[in-house]
C-alpha cells in the first residue's frame, strides 16, 4: 500500500517539477552616468502567464532596496528590469535575486568599480 501511494504521489508531482525551472542567468549592468541598473533574467518558458519570474529583489550590500512582484513574464525568453540607484560608490555590491513562481531562485552580483 505504501509503495503504490508513493508511486502515485511521484507520478503526480513529477510533471510539475519537470516543467518548473529556475532562471538560468541573472545579468546586471550599471551605468554610473545615469545611475541606472539594468537587469536581464534569462528564464525560458512556454507560457508567460503560467510560468514566470514572480519576484525580483534588489539589494545594495545587505540592505533591501526594492522588491518587485510580477504576475507574468515579459517574453518567453527572459524578464528585464530597470531601477535607478543613485549615490552608489566604488566597492558597493549590488545583488539581484529572481524567484520563479513554480520553482527556484537565481541571483546575480555586481561590484561597482
């Protein structure tokens, strides 16, 4: 009985996990002249309304600057995001974390030079 229950549970969960994937890559580019941070989150999906990047969190050092919640993804290939971060100086570390609505997280870091 336990074996068949486990098999049934596995068959129900496996398709969900197979379709779920965290972001592949989080790329950060900071333009010091405009103080704009551009973020590209590579996250290929089939349906941008059912499987998407649901949350983008921006930190400078350990301080959370912004948390953006999303309800769908911009394109089937990726999500892009821009934020103005004035007052950054050499050595500041920017971290951006992307959360998939189905499974996983991925982050990227950039140190201001």
